[in-house]
């Protein structure tokens, strides 16, 4: 595995941790995941993960457009 792939995997794992175990995952989000709804709360949680994943990719690939 290349160094960039290893760094990306590490960043994605850290981002996933941050999205699930820190205050970025509110009590309401955790309860909605456990209960299966409301879906807009679960979608908000998914958006947090999407933003963190996008940031991880941007950090590894560079921010150039």
C-alpha cells in the first residue's frame, strides 16, 4: 500500500471516529440511529461523515481546483 493510501485510510478512520464518538454526534443523532428515525437526523449524521470524508480526501489530494 502506498504512503498516500495509508495516510488517506488513517484520515478516514480518524474522521469516522470524530463523527461517531465526539460531540459532532449529538445524543439526538445516536438515538435516531438506534431507533431508525427520524430520517432527517440520520441524514444530518451522514452529512457530518460526508464532510469529514471529503476533508480527508482533500487533505491527501490537495485543495487545488
